[in-house]
């Protein structure tokens, strides 16, 4: 069997490492802060957000 470098499949695809980080689920701390901010502003809380989405939503709600 041929040996494959760890990132060889990544280099030959349309993905970048940043895409994977953006898709990681939000942290427990983000969830806690976001749930509190949503409650404060009367918006619904989505537990399925990625880390990136949660940070953007927190920034948006921080301006509200």
C-alpha cells in the first residue's frame, strides 16, 4: 500500500484547513454566553452552530 502524507488528500481537494475550523461545533463557553445573550435579546438559541457562527452571532447580539 502506498504511504499517504497526512495532508495529501487535503491538498488535492477544494477544502482548506480554515474550512474545517469553521465547521467545529461551538464550545461550551460559547454556548453558555450565546444562550444568555439570546435570552436577554429575546432571540432563539441554536445549539447546532459552529464556532465561527457562534462568534459572529455573539458579536451581533453584543451590538443589540
